[in-house]
C-alpha cells in the first residue's frame, strides 16, 4: 500500500508534464494500476486494524465523499488541469509518509507464519495506545497460531477460484460482484452525466459531495449507537431510497412534466449520493464474511467488477437514444437484482468475529482441494496440545 500510494503521487505529477495526449494516456494508465492497488488493500487493511464495533462508522467518516467535495472546489480554483493534477497528487506523498509508520496487519502476519513480527507489532500498538499488554497470553495465542500454521501450510496457497470453492462462498462472491457492478453503474452513470441535469456541474458535484458526507456522518452515528442496525439493514435502507428516488424521477420523465424538472435533478443527485453509501457497507461486509486467506483476493475481485461498472456507467444515458427512459429502467433493474441477492445469499456480519479459517478440505469442490491433503482432524489436534487460553478480554 505504501508503494502504491507513493507511485500514485509520483506518476500523477509526471502526467501533469505530458506534452501530448498519447503520453498523458500512458502515464495515467500506469498510475491507475497503482491507484487501484491501493484501493484494493485499504478497505481490508482498515477492517483488520479496527475493532469490530468501530469498523463501519470509521469507514463512513473517512470515506470518498469529502474528497469529492474538496476535489470540486480545487478544480474550480485551479488555473488549468496541470495545476489540478499536481494539487491532488501532492496529498499522496503525505499519505505515503504516514503509511511508512503504520504497522503491518497482524491478521496477515499470523496467516503468513511471521509470528515474531506479529508480536513486535502488537507490542508497539499497545505502547502507542498506552495500554498494558499481557505478554504471557499474547505469546500463548501466537504460539498456538504458529502451530496451526505449520500444520496447514502444506495444503497450498489460495487463488481466485477459491472464492467459489463452496456453495456458500460462491453465493458471497456472486452477490458481491453483482452488487459492486450495479452500484458503480448507477453512481458513475449519474456522476458523469451531469450535463443531463439542470444547474452548474460544479454546484451539482459539490452538492453530491456534501450530501454524501452528511449521510456518512448520520450513518456512522446510527451504526455506532444502535448495535441492532446491521450491515444488511443499512444496505436495504440505502437501496430502498435509491429505488424510490429513481422510480419517481422515471414517472416525472415519463409524463414529461416540465414544472418538476428541478425535482428530478435533486432526486437523481440524492439517489447517486445514497447508492454510494453501499460502497462502504459492501467493503466492510466483504472484509467480515471472507476468510483471511482470501480476503484481499475477494476485495480485489469486487473492485474489478466495480471498475467495469465505472467504465460502462458513463455510457448509461446513451441508452436514451434507443428509448428515452431506458437508463432509469436499467438502474432500477440492477438495484432490485443486487438487493435481492444480498438479502438471500449474504449473512449479517455485524458484531461477529471476522471470518478466519477457510472451509474444511472435504467441504470444498473437488477442483479446489489441495493435491496434498492434511487430515482436518490432525489440524484440530494441534489446538489441543496446550491448555485452554487464560481469560483475557484485551487479547480476545
């Protein structure tokens, strides 16, 4: 993530000196690889770092929404696109400096068998937090994890196809891929077709950024103060508003009511703001339901799906050349479809420990089983080699 952020800043500056469209396209395409690399990792990294009760609200507060608002303001006051690019990409260097001092994810270190590094990271985190660390319990936990790692490491690595190794994981993967695709189609379809709405593009973009951040703050407060409001409840609320807003805009456009054109403008912008909240919900849900071994792979796959949606989204309103109301009908169909799949195939994950272990070997489809199979009973014996873990709330 450090390398990705640093190279994003460097290539952003380099692209601002491009003297032709060909070189500009080359540098920005290269930049996109590093930028996407950061996006894939950052959500998983945040979820593995934060305690479960803080994951959602922190992701709502530190989201993309204020960036949209600030970027619009910077764009308005920039003399040209070169100044705009340099201003934005300078922030990447600040982020890289901060990342340099961050610890590696302990979940990841443990799953890679780097137990000594995980212990050092835990000690540093507790020291910075000013809290006492029970070293005896920590060493006990890490030693047990190391024994399980040694028992399991011969079963091989995990790849993309392991996201579909059981019916349950297949359901998760299909739903998350569809959801990111649908949300990106709607979000970017609205964002990159501002000329179809009344008013200034700058004002509309700032409005969306402000409205999205207000929603972020409210959602963060609700998630933190009301434990019963889970991931699926939040998803259903955002989805229901989006569907209703688009449906009303569709009816107004259908009857061509000119006096209500300004209402269509705010309905469409608010729908774009509301559907963008699903990015945060999906990101946290994805990190909580997938096992550690495939968590990065899962989130990377959803980002590919979202990227395809972001490519097709700006073309959405070109469908009006076929049928004037077709863009709205496509958005409604996609939103209904992804909401149905989330309701049926994805469990509520709020308040539950992050998934840690992959399905047992005998539960997986044959193509997803390792060539060298370690009996699951043998692996389980490892965890019984030592007495029960002493009760320690902090370590737990």
